[in-house]
């Protein structure tokens, strides 16, 4: 092969890769919210999800784009794993359309005469309308034209090469040769990051007589294997549900490739029978398109009945720390009918939730680089646990149960909600109001002292610790409140005196307001948890003694309870910035 032929081959690949990119990006931009909405709404059943995957892949001409989008939707919680499975299957099936378009148009029409008008009209629209929808459509049209210009260049290169070189003898060495062609297809797909591109090269090479049909089918199998990189790349850094969706795609591709390779001879017989039936036995490119479609249909036929089992297995096999945290460890339904055991289970789960919330709060307060995804996951886990807590408490029998125990159940729910609030404010403190440098020695020192007080208070709020003391918590609360008010005064004074930029002052006030809320909610959670334990005979602590501090603490939704002293009105006051959300 001459240098000119190599450069022509590379130029052809470059043209249709550029065309595919422009076409995919243009169509994706032009469809806009329609693509996202159709994925989110048209997946209510697995059949509809399959049809959506086929249709959307047909529109955007890229199964990789659809799978990336689907995994992203699962990652964001917009699609469930069950919904995403149908879309992934449909995307795999929809990608066969390009093979049919290339096979039917690429070798039966004058590609240059067809593609140049698309390039001209598309670029004209793109220049006139620029970034609007019509500009995106123009980009897609230009990409369509460039794609087929690339096919035309490859066609010419392979027509010339096929007259002098043939791989038929090389392909006649049995399974070893076929495995090599499978490897070639895999490498081509990995290199070009597109199974469609690999199939286009294979179709043109087959039509040019360079590759025998059976060897081309092996390359198609390899291209199907190579497309697993899409799922693997999409799963990097994703949530557990998104990793499951990506693994579905990988498994679909691998299973399909293995089965089709093992059944290659029967499939080739079926391809030739279909080609004879439609009068296309002398068109190897069309026969390869038939094989490509049969391969995807076989994969669908194998995987579809196994989907429910596969989803169940993946949910057990691939788990995240967040999901493990969100699963109650002590709220066992088998102990729900025994009041004493049920109350003990509630207490243990609340202690566990308290440890989780305090851990998240410490990370938001102390860590130099906060993992916002971990904080958000912890917040979601606590929300799920709080719901499970309420469901468990509502199922505890009421008949013959002492009123003190029944009256303690609302306190358990309060504790859960306060702990959710701790995580929420920790997330907002770290993400919405991240730490900013304060080039002011006195302010920096006051800030560090306030953060140290907050951490000390979180330690003091550990109700299940041997060192737990409501008096110690109250003392820590007073120290923190005093430091917080002093720090606020210093910030405001520095901002008005010009020692601190107004924007930096406002950011710091917001950040430490969130810190104040964290401390407030953590203290309330500890006191109500202590009271819950006291009402169930574990410890006896006076709520008035525990929270009799200068800063307002408990919410105005306190219910009267004959077994527990009511909270005074002075303790019920909540300043606007302290009000729980």
C-alpha cells in the first residue's frame, strides 16, 4: 500500500468521523429539551423505553450519546435502573440504522453529488443562524454530507485496494483467523470511539472486496465488544445506580458478541437465506447490514427475559456507601410487634443516624477540600432513614402501651428530622457557601475559635457516649453562642470599616449562619434523643435543665406531655436565621 493510499484512507476516516460528530452534536442541540424530556417521560414501561432508545438513537445517530445521556439521567435520579435498561437495549438496536443507510445509499448512488449539497446548505444555515436551533440543524446537515463524503473516499480507496489485495486467504484459517478479526474490530472501535465508524469502515472494505463477508461479520462482533468502553467511561465517578446502568450496556454487548461468535456459521447461513429472499445475494455490504441487525436482535432476545433477574442481581452486587447508609440496620419488622424491642430498635437507629449527621457536619466544618457528592449522598441517606423511621414507628402497636412510651414516639421523629437538617445545613455550608480566605488576623482567630467550638459541641452531642452530659452540652452551647455573636459583630464592623470587602463579609455571614444552624439542630437532636431514652426508662434527664441556655433552642411545635415538664416560652423562641427549614 502506497503512502498516498494510506493518507487517502486516513482522510476518509477523518471526514466521516468529523461528519458524525457534527451530525450528532447538531441533532442533539436541535432537539434540545425534547431529547431529555423523551428520555424522562417515554420510559414508563420497558417496551416504551426500548422504542424510545431506538427512536432517539435513530435521530441523533449515536448510540454512545444516548447511553451517556441515559447513564447521566440515572446518575441524577431522573431515570430508574429498570427504565434505563430498555433505553440501553433500544440504543444498541437503533445503531444498526447507520449500517442500512450506508449499505443502501453508499454503494448505489453518486455520494459526492448527494453529499456536497448537504454540506453547502448546512454550512450556509450554520453561518446565518449561528447558535440557534436552525444553526444546529445546519450543522447536522453539513455533518451528514461530510459523513458520506468520507464514505465515498473510503469506497474509492477500498475499490482500488481490493483489486490488488484480498484477505480471503488469510481469513480461511479457521477460528484463529476469526478471533483475530474480532480483535481488529474491537481495536478499531476503541481507537475511533464509535462502533458506527468501525462498521462504516468494515462495510466499505467489504463492498470493495478487501474483506470476506464472514471475516467482516467477525469484525462487527469485535466492534460490538469495543463499544463496551462507552459504558465503562460513563460509569467513572458515577453513582451506584448509574454504574448498574453502564454495566447493563457492557453485559449486553459482551453476551451478544460471545453468543454470535459461537453461532457465527448458523447466522451466516441465515444472512445468506435472507439475502437470497430479497435478491441481494451479490451485495456483501447489505448482507453485512443484515448480520449486524440479526446480531443486535439476538442480543435483545437473550437479555430481555433475563432483565428482571439481572436488575435484582445488580442491585445486590453493586452498592454504594450511601445506599448502605440509607438502609436501616435496626428497624426490623420482626421486632415491631414487641413494644420494648421496637423502642430499643428506634433508639439504636437514632444513635446511628446521629453519628452519620455529626460525621457529615465535621467534614463540612473541618475538611479543607469537601467532597460535595459524599455530603449530598449522606443527606439523602438520612432523609431515607427518617422516612423509614416514621414508617416503623407508625407500625408499633398502641393498645395497652403506657402513655409515656407513646408520647415519646413524636420525639423520635423530631430527632430524625433534626439530624436531616444537620446534614442539609452541612451541605449548604460546604457547597453553597464554601470557605473563603479572610486576610484579617483578628477575624481569622475568631473564626478558628468558633469552628473549634462547633466541633467541640458536636462531640458533646454524642448521647450514647459514656461521657454524655446534658450540662456539658448546655455549656458548649453557651460558649458557641457567645463566640458566634461576637464573630458576627466583628464581621459587620470589619465590613463597614473597610477592613473586609463587602462581598467577603456577606459570604462569611452566610457560611457561619449555616454553621449556627448545624449546631442548633445537633443540640436539639441530642436533647430530644436523651428525652426519648428517658421516657423509655433508659436515663432520666430534665429537658428544662438540659437546654436552659441563653440561645433559643427548641421549636414551638413542642407538645404537652404529662410525664415530661413542658418547655418554657423563653426556650421556644427562635430567631429568623435559626428557624429550621
